[in-house]
C-alpha cells in the first residue's frame, strides 16, 4: 500500500499543479466589415478578485470607439486558466465594423 502511495503522490501533485483552459465562443456574421477586438486579463489570487462584471461592456465600448460607430457580429470569449493558487481570466470581445450603415 505504501508503495502505491509513493508512486501515485508525485502523479497527483503534477496533475494538480497543471493549468487548464476552457475557451468558449460562437459567431454568426453576414457580410463582415473590418475586424476589431479588445482584450482584458486578470490573475485572481486564491480566486478572490475575478474580472469585474462591467469588463464586457467596457470592451464593447472599446470596439465601438475603435470603429467610430456601429459594430456587428460581436463575440465574447472567456478563457480561464486554473492553478493551485488562483486563476487567470482572459476576456476577448471581437466584432466587425459596420461600414456606412444607418443605425
């Protein structure tokens, strides 16, 4: 039994020290214009300070400012990397500038 524990303990430590990323994104775009994107990232020590809720709206506003008007085909992806002492969250908002549309 002790031999099995001695063999499995390093394996468990290595697996628990690894990082994982789970990207989630989807998009449906018809006649896209110029592509634009904005990104925010934060490390949350002991999971105490995740990305603020308003991060998505701030990133969307960056896209609107960069386009100088309307944006279409907006997608949001959140990637989370886990570690023993916390996690890294990265939010990416991407879309396409609407060229000459009436909105």
